C-alpha cells in the first residue's frame, strides 16, 4: 500500500497505460500519482450509466461552451489541420452536470460538506460504493460527482487542476469511448500554439494516460494537486467520401472531407481512434481519516 495515500501499489497495468513523450512506459518510480483500473464497470452498467447521465443532462445540463464567440474560437483552432472549411466540422460543445453552485443549474446531490449521495441515480451510487470498497483505494467521504458529455469526437479538455475543495482523490470513469488524458507538471512552460501541441503536447515532461472504455482513472498526490490534466484537441485522420454531399467540406479534387479526430498516446505515431461520443463521470473523495499534510505528494500544499 502507498505509505502516504494508503492506496494499492502502482502496478504493471498502470505502467502499461502511462507513456512519456518518447512513447516509453512510465515506471512506478516516475508515476506522479495515477492508477488505472480497467473494466471497472460492465457493459450493462455502462448502458445504465449513460442513460442516467442523459437524463441528468436533460434536466441539469449546462453548456460548457455557451458563447458563440468561444465556440468560434475553438472551431478556428482546428484550422491548423489544413482541411478546407474545417470549422464546419468542429461542432464544438461540451455539457456538464455538477452539484457545485456555479450560478446555474445545480444537481440535487449538491457538493462538498453538503453532498448527499442518496440523491445520485442508482447505478452511480453503485459505482461510488464500488470505488470506496473495492480494496484498491483508501478514501474518505464522497464530496463531488460531476458528469461530462462530449460529441463529434471533439473531446478537448484544456489543462487545469481541479479545485482542491473537491477532495484529495479524483476518479474519472470513461464511457462509450477510449481517450487519452495528458498530465503536465505546472512548473514547466506550456506550449500555446495548437499546431505545436498536436505534435509535441503541452510540455516535454508530459505523461499520457490511456483510459480505455469503462476504465477508472485515479489521481492523487502530485497528479491531482500540482500537475494539470487535459485532453488534447486531437490529431486529424481525414478521409475522402464520394460523392460529396453539400453538407460536407469538399477537398481540392471535389470529394467530401470527413474530419476524424483521434487521440495519440506517447507519440503522434501511436493513434487511438475515438468514438463519436464520450461520457465521463468524475467522483471526488476526501482523504481518509486525519490530515497527513503537508506532504511531498501535495507539493507542500495544505489540505
């Protein structure tokens, strides 16, 4: 068990799914605090969870890119891909449900000290209980559940650190599609040009975590508190379709160009295809028992 966090030791599954920017596996000694449990839910549970997420989105979902100006900016960031009328295919939007009071719709389970797990839909309750009792993780009270929906293979998530008040242990359950989450140390200068990021990531010290469908990614310590996590915009796999429908961009030969965004894992040569839609559930738990911080895992931060 981890001597500070009390979770299971890093293992070969973690090492297999973590790549550095040369495409090499990240050994336990260099792991910033990421654990990956594959097949954490069944196909039937995935179906039930997606249904629950969709129902919550219909009632409490908030557009994450509500402004046409912001939407246009994200769309323009696809222009570096070199396809005619690329912005037609951006279809940029992300919807989210959270119990945190952000001045918009608030999920009934609320947030933080007021969190009420009995307000979660039944399958979400089951997954939260499984995380807490599976034996791989030592966690305190559940403090936050956030639901995310992305479509059109546009899974972009800008680099950020979740609010520390969410809880020390952050779990991400990915549904319906694999993806790659990229962790970047905040003490490194981050690239800002899209054409550089798509080829070289945010920094040379980044760590890519491949999150297969129905897998659970856990972040604690440095990975959760002092490293950004993100999903790159994606690399393009264009292909031609004949004849060219009026609704699709036309390439120079007159055929249709379909923009197929994919992840890459460690190096751009190692592409990971995306499905059309991805749902993710984020569960944040407090640290168990007494506070042991500040610690080296927290980078000296108190929580």
